[in-house]
C-alpha cells in the first residue's frame, strides 16, 4: 500500500509539472494570436484539471495517513504527529486565499506541489517546508506544526520568530499569537516591536499577546492605544492593561470609563478590578448607581474585588428572587444566566434547587449552570 501511495504521489507530481508547463507555454510564450489558440487550450479546462488534481491529492494524503507501516521503533523518541490538510482546512485554505487575492493558478500549483513533495516527510520537516511556500495557508500550517516542538527546539522557535517578518498579515498575526501561546518571556521585545506593524489586526494581536505574557514594560505603549481610532483596538488595550499591571494603568483606565464605545468602557471596568485600583471605587460606584446599562455585572464584579460588596449582594438577592418567583419563565432563565456570569459559586445551591423546578426550560438552564460552574472551576 505504501508503494502504491508513493507511485500515486509521483503521478500527481508529473501531472502538476505537465499542467504547469502548459500554463507557462500559454501565458509566457509570444504569440500573435489568442494565447493557447494553437493548442486548443482553455483556462477553464485547466482549472477543472487542477480541481481534480487537488481532490486526488486529498485522497493520497488520507490514504497515506492510514497506511503508515508499523515498525519496531519503541526506543526512538518521535515528535507528536501533527494533523495537516484535513478537508475542512483545505476548504478554509481556498476561502482564505481568495480573500487574500492569492488564488492565482500559479500559487495554487505551487502550494499543491509543496504538499506533494512533503508527503513523505515527517510532520516537523513538513512544517519547515511549508514555511517556504508561496501559499499563505501552508505557511500558517507550518507555524502550527512547529509550535508543538518550539519550546524544546531552538531552531523551530527561531523559524516561528522569523515569520514575524512575513509579507502576509495573517501569517504575522499567527506568529504573534503562537509566541504568546508558547509563553516565552524572551519574545516580549519582539512582540513590542510588532506594536508598530503596518496592520491594525497584527498590532491588536500584539497588544493582546503582551497582555497574556504580563509584559509590564509594554504598559506605556499599550496605554497609548487607548487613543486609537479603532474601537476594537482600544478595547484590546484596556483589557491588556488589566494583565500587565504597570504603574500608570489606573489613570489610563479611569479615563477610558468615558470612552464612546461600550466594550471599551466594559474592559476598563474589568481591568480596574483586576489591578486592584481602590481609588477607582467612587467612579465605578457612581456609574453603578446612576446608569449601569449593560455594564451592570462587570461593575458588580469589579467593585466586589475592590472591597465594595453591596452591589453584589443587591444583585444576587434580586436575581435569586427572579429565578425562583417570576411568572415569566424567560425572566427566570435570564436570571440563571446572569447569576452564572457573576456569582456562579454563590448560586450553586440555588441552581441545584431549580433542577427540580416544574418548568422544563428552567430545569434545563439550572442543569446547564451547574455544568458551567464545574467546567469553570
């Protein structure tokens, strides 16, 4: 079976080269007539052949995945296998490449050729090969493959860091996110450098990743993004400041309580609680008393963490009564959801009581709340 897989892969390779040669002769060769007219070549025919070729490659890869020969290699330490190029990933690749305007026939052929050549490689070597591909999606898959060994393999880590300079914002975004996943503090200076990236998407992920790594040195730069034009970027900065905990965070976050965007205000409220900003209690309490809006439970959580328990007690009492006594079962389930959000531990006894409620929907929500409680612990 393995020999048949190799033979089929070689056949596919030959088909790719043949088609690519035709494409070059049609597009690149000089002609005084319509390109390809003498050969009777139709671009649509080429695309149809390419589609069939991609389907054939998928079958080869699936067959290979199920026909790996078993050898006595119990004494050999091997890297964990990496699942690449599933049907969903291939569909996602085609969609992403279309979005990136990278679905040219030449790029698709190049990506297909890279996959074929990598079939006989182990997953890690395949990851390195993918990093050199013309395809954005293959380069992203290469990063994900190398992530699994990057904490123990300096070469793999360096390769991921190199992708911070990739021309695609999606690849740079994934590189930033991966370095944060790896939790390598020495990556912080590199990630701080990405705060100046040309892409808003990448800058936003750099802010998030620095927050995840608790990069206090990046605090002043992150605080500067609270003035960004993009509201999602401001919200990400407000969230990150709750985790980096640098000295000037409290002042910056207090100013963001007046931001025009609701999510930015909400993140600022939560972060003030996270950093233990006791001086923020009067401002937070004023918002809660006068106009909490959709920030009610964020305010309750933050105030409680800062030592002001009264709003928490008021909301807990109100929602408990609503969950038990309201004649509208929708209001009862709404109360259960709200309690799960900000008082899941304190409301556990109430949820258990409501699993015996006469109304099935209430029972279902109470059971969900208990599962949610256990999952979050």
